[in-house]
């Protein structure tokens, strides 16, 4: 089933995150607190026991009794990923409406989601989706700014031949966006005529908020979604209310605890979050949470292949090997120095033919740092750039930097 392939990819991404953090020994949870549940990391401010979470909004539970491997829950909602970038991925129920022709009645499931004050449904990472061939659905709810909203779309078709694999543009499947700052949602799906004209291949409608790219439409979804109860969705979270300026005025409550952390305000929402500064990685909500990244070992620097990368606290440097010049970074990189003879040929070829001795004397006299201060010329030869007239390079073509 296509819808489960995307969920498998999501799990693989979570595992990659675990490996990356493990390699760099970044602190995740408070000391003495459990940092994982099954394959899911539990970074502070989340935690499974007292003193391991910031507030009760971030209290989660690890169920290792009913599931192998264990599963992480937030109330009765399963969590499959927690990101310190301010997102959590949860598994949410889908809405269904099916018509039983023999009993001449419909059955409905209209899930509701209500979130605490620091959380909201991501309007950029999710899509509201309807699947069916005589179907319409809508998502309604409330926003933090005090306004209600309702939006939806229609999915229609007269036969399976009308449907296109991987296309969700109205024929059997439709998708739409919804507003930001949504903290309470309800999903409803209906049929225009109890599927009477399409009952031989479709007698149900399905509606859900789903993580973008975690669901790809297939013709088989008209029937196989009847066996699916939940799909992944993304929620946004903030660490605190108000702006960064307001948050910093109360250092005791200020959440950005690491000395190498910084406060920022997300585009969507009314609170603030914390992140590690450039050159650092880890958990900004812990006192020693942001650790220097070794860009050289991880091979994430922009040093060229022939340059030497050296890690520094919060950054790194690139240096060219002996006999080369440049900054050692992508772009100019490291360029091999040229000999004085090549420079003479490039600069004074025609003059050399006309008056060889005079030009050599003139070029040597004008070389920078070649004067001995008494009108003579010293024995050491420097260079600036061969693109300027009368500038030469060391004869040996190498030399120290």
C-alpha cells in the first residue's frame, strides 16, 4: 500500500537522526532522564517523569507493556518523532463515512483534536485530504487568535477509469490547506447521494489531515483505506509565550539555557523557541546542551579537497598546502603558485623580444619588498598578482606561504 511506504521512510529518517546525535554525543534529555522510547528520541522539554519535562504540556509516556518495541504517547496520541525545531509527528485518526445499502444507513467517524496552549496543527507541513467518488468533506476548528474557520473540498468520479495514480486534484481525491494557529479541529466527510451511482466500486468517503508527502493517492485507496485507522500528522510547538524580548526579561523562566543558544520567533505562532548558534548542535534547552560541531570530521565544511580543514570552537578554518595560494574554500580554493619565468612570459613577451635586458631590470626593480632602502635591489623576490604589469613570482615556483 502506497500510504505505508511513506510512513516507512519517515521511520528511516528518525533512525538517521538518532545515529547523527549518537555520533556527536549531543545531550538530549536532562541527566537521569530517559532519552528514548523504542526508536523515538525524547528531548527535553519533553519527558516521561517529574523533573524530566518542562511543564505538564510536555509530559509523555512510554508504553513498553503493550508494544514491542515500545511506543511513545502524548495522552492517547501516539508520537513517532519529536524535533527540537518545534515539530512533533503524531498518528491521528481519520474520518470515515460509509453507506450500507442493505441496511440503508450510513456510519460515521468524525475525529476531534484539541491541543494545549503551546501546540497547534501545522498548516505548512500538512494537507487536508478527501478520498472518495461521491464525497465532500470539511475541516473546521478554532485558532489562537480567537477566530473560527471552516474549509474543505470535493472528490468526485463516475468510474475507476477517471482516476489517475498519484494525482489528487479532484478526481477521487482532493487536497487543500487550512489556516495557521489552529488548536482545535474536527473533520467531517459526507456523500452527496449515498454513493448510489458509484456503489459498485466506492461506498465510502475518507477525510484526514496528513503530513505532506506521507500520503500518495492510489486507485486502491477507494477500498483499502477502510482498513486504515490512523495516518501521520505534524504539530508545531513553542517553548513559551510572548516574544524573545519579553522572555529574556525574566531569566528564571527563560527557556534558552545553553550559553551557545539563541532565541527566535517562528513565522507561525505567538510564542518563542530556542536553537543552538551556528557551529553548534544539540539541545538549547539544557544548560550544557549546545556542543561544538566538528565540521572537519563530519565532512560538512566547504574546504576544497586539497585544503586542510581544522576545527575551531564554533567554526573551522581551511588552509592551502605548501606551494599554493587561496582561502582553501569552494570558489577560489587553492591555486598552485606559478614561477617567475611564466610570469615574465605572460607579462612581457613582446617587450622581451624588443629589449630583453631593460625589461628584466625594470620588472625586478618594481617588485614589492625588493628594495634595500638604499636604491639597490634585495635578493628576496615577492609577488602580488600576475594580473598586474611588472609583477613577478618566485623563480623556484614554491617557497613558503
